[in-house]
C-alpha cells in the first residue's frame, strides 16, 4: 500500500512542497496456485511455458505515520492506493478485479510510484475507516520456466502444485514442505518478516524487495545437450587410454608408431563428439551415440590393422574402445535417474 504525503522545504523565502510516498506491507499474505506447464518446440529446440492460476488474499492494518515523523495534516489520505508487482504484464490473461473490504473494483495498469515496484497494476482505495482491510483477487498469468514471489507479508504463506515432475526450487527461501512424485509436485512456504532485510513500512526507495524473491523453476529433464556435455568431460580419458594401448603395443612389440599416426587417431576420436552432437539433435542421443561409437571404433580398428599389421592387436584395441563406450553409457543412465 502506498500513501502519499507532502514534504515541505524552504527555498528563497518560498515554501516548496514535494509529494512523496510512504509504503505499508500487509500483515498476512496468502498465495495458492496451480501451474499448468506446456512444452513448446521451435525447430529442434524446446522450452517450457506455463499458465498459472493464482488466488491471492491478504489484509492490511490502518496505516500509522507517527513513527515515520510525518504530520497527519501532510498526508493525502484520499490518494492512497495499493499496487501489485508483475514483472511482465504481457502474461496477464484476464481482467483483474480486486475485492477491497467486500467492494470489487477493476485495477488500473501501471504503477504510480516505481520506487519499490517497477511494473504492475494499482487501485485507489479508501483507508480511513476500519482498522483492518481485506484484499483479495485472482490472477491468471502465463510465463516461461520460472514463477517467483516476494515476501511482502509480515507472514507470507505460499502453496503451489503442478503436474510437472522436475521442479527446481530457487531464490532466497526453499519450501518448508514439498512432495515430488510421478504425479507432479506440491510445495509450501512459510516466511516471516524476520527472515528478510526490510521492515513493514518505510518511505522512499530505501529497500530492494526483490532480494527476498523465491519460487520454482520448471526444469527440462536431461536432454541430448547435457548428455553430450557429460560425454565430452570423458574425452581426455578416452583419448589418453586409446593412446596408451597403442603405446603398449609399440613397447611390447618393438614396433614404432609415427606421431602423425597418433595425431590421426586423436582427430578421429574428436570427430566422434562432433558426430554425436550433430546426430543427436535430429535422431536423439542414444541412437546418435550408438552410430557414432560404431563408426569411429570401426574406422580406428581398420586403420590400426594397417599400422600394427596384426588383426588380433586391432581387435584388442577395438575391445578397449567398446568397453570405454559402454562404461560411459552407464554414467548417462546415472545422470538420467538422478
């Protein structure tokens, strides 16, 4: 809630009045909502969008200015308004009606003072009446990937549920209760004003409320890019062990392998990762990994026959490379399961 007041200064024997704002936070803020996600595609890429139905209710107490050193006569009570911050107004799907003490009114777009909230909507309210004011509204909003809230209540209670199976909780606060299973997730937060670094009321742009934001991120399950990146982390080991096999053949059989031949084998192993990435974008990681492994192992095996002059040694090398490929595959299964 924002209540404007006049601040008077004297300049050149003239009294100048400047309108400023005092801000008051609700005593209790309750948010319940459901997130309905949807995967959208653009070419070979995909992202998560969602629609969220939120029910928000809170209550304010009568604003008190005595401890803010503001005179009663300087307050513009008839210009008081409440404001709700929304980071991207394009996501709002339906008109918003706020029920202020059982009196419903449609909100106005924009924020009259951006000292605390940069964007959102507002509604002028009457605050010279009862000691408490009930404030309720529903919000139907679209977004992508994340849904965050700010702890504006003296006590903030948030309850979210969704059918999405891979949530990531982030921000300043983690949920006190959460359940994640094959049907989706449910999470609940309870946050006190003592958990944040700003008071229930102040004047001007003294505090940054976004620092106490928290919420949930809808995470895509492990995709081909994450698997490809994980496979690249094994590249040095893969290449080193392959060179080590050739080196042992060279030592034990007293057969000299030219450095250029080592280089060509190393380049072939690097081609595997390029092939893996390019194919996985079109046919999926598992099939791309199989095709890439067979292609490169076969190529190196055939080339090693011409180097080592014996099929048996080349088959040993092929077995080592196949074992490495299968061992790395098992790590992908561990990544996908957790």
